[in-house]
C-alpha cells in the first residue's frame, strides 16, 4: 500500500478530513492575525504520512503550510511554513509574518530544534 492521499480523503467524510480542517482553522487564524499578509487559498492532499497542506499566498507569493505537530500530543499545534522555513504555533507564525523580529527569531530557532530532534 502506498501513502498516496487523494482529494476525496480530505473532503467531508474522508479519512483525513479532520486533519485538513484543523490545519485550515489554524491557517485562517494566521490569516486574521497577520492582518491579511497571508491568505489561505485551499487545502491540498499530499500523503498519508505527512498529511495534507494548506496552499497559501504570503505577500503575493505562493507557499505551503504543513502540520508538524508531535503526534499524540494534543494542544501543541506546530506548523511549518515551507517557503520561509519557519516552524511555530499559529500565533508565532502570524507575528513573524507581520515582521516582528522576536517572533521571526523564535520560528527560525524552532526549525533548528526540530531538525536536531530528527
């Protein structure tokens, strides 16, 4: 069996719908808290192991946001903004997108910590 994920798997009633909806909710929070500098476009399937991702636009450029939360640890939302190579909670990513230097350092450092763990 391959890890392929289809569009129907993230739609309502699909095996990974809840995962996709959780990411979408978090990205919508980032959209709001970043004062529109990030815009949610759509959820896209990827694979069963890495999950779906949110297709977004950040300051006019296309990007992706992935869920990299530790599995089985509820309440610890950790997202990965691929184009910027940033890792953080939704509020940390929103601050970094707004240009807050402290938030940018936090999301850059969390990416380094994540790499060290694996």
